[in-house]
């Protein structure tokens, strides 16, 4: 009977295994294959060595990704705390409002910022006609790219933090207050350590797409902020150099695996990652 149950369980999970093999394992294998071969299919480290030519682009991507991640964390932490400490009906409303922008297509959300930031956009019209300032050059700057990252990925920081904070034992906060701890001490000694899993999950979920994005940098950054995602997209779509594009993708894949390993380390006690 137990063998029949085991066989039935394997049979039920077969479609999921097939799906994972087809759309996860196979693409990863193809990336590794193209990264370590030349146009003739022979083993080659030429593409890996060529990554050094794009070291500046990779560092810029990581730098802008870090800035966007820090800004998201600073904004998301108090928002998540306010949501977590609100009543249940208010929590549901605020979570829905947090997720509301995600219902709109990512491309449309990013494109809308072009209309807002361009020289004849809403911000410059307000500055020129109301305040008599400007117009300021806001579009096609690195600051605009960071703004686009923060706007698009902020919910991915708020939701993991909220998920952790709702599970916190607030009796510990009350105990710290009863022992004479002020708000700063209670936050530093109780709230912050308990929310670390959410912080790590949020950082991972914001940093990884920020580093690898290409549409945000293309539309909001122009030529002032060419990121590694732009180079990869160009190698595949324009230059038709799949091998160099795959080698750059391989580097990003390693970054993702490192991020996932860190996130797993700070997962819940039951092994479930807080997302």
C-alpha cells in the first residue's frame, strides 16, 4: 500500500518535474553551454575572459542596484511596520494598495515615468509654470534609472517585511518597554533582529532584478546608464553573439545563486523562505 502511495505521489509530481526540467534546468544548461563554447561548438574560455571588458558596466549595475535596494529598504521598512501593526481590515486594504501597481504591466509603468520625467513632462511643467524653475533635465540620467527601479521593485521589499513583521511576537516588545527600554533601544534590540529574515528576503528580491534589468535603463537612462542587462540584450538581439551574451548571463546567474543561498540561510526555522 505504501509503495502504491509513493508511486501515486511520483505520478502526480511528474508534470511539475517535467515543467522544471523544460523551463528551468534546460535554459540554465544552455547558458552554461554557450558561455564555454565558441561559434564552432568547441570548448573555449574566450567569452569568459571577455567579461573583463565589461567590468565597468557590471560595477555600475551593482552600484545602481545597491542604491535602489537601500532606498527601497528605507522606504519599505516603516511602511511594512505600519501595515503589520494595523487592524486586520486596514492590513488587507494597505496590502492591496501596495500590490495595486503590480497589476499594471511592467512596461507601461516604466513608460509612464518617461512622460513624467521628460523635459516637457509633468514635473517640468509644474516647475516652469508654477514655480518658475527649470526646465530640469531629469530623463536619461542615472537618478532616473534608480527612481524607476525603486518604483517598480518597492512592493518586493514591502511584502517580505510585512510577512515577517506580522509573525513577530509583540509581547517581546512590550517586555522590553516594561524593562525601561526607550523606542530606539526596543527597535535596535527587539524589532530589528526579529525582522532580519524579511530584510534579507526583500534585499534579494529587489537587488537581483535591479542588477539585471534592461528596460528601465533603456527608457529612463538612455546612454547615460548602460547596465549589464542592456549589454546582454544587445548581444542576443542585435549583435547575435549568443556566446558572449551567455557568458554575461552566467555571471548574473552566479549572483542570483549567491543571493538565494544567503536568503536560504536567513529563512524561517521550518525552512520556508519568507517571500
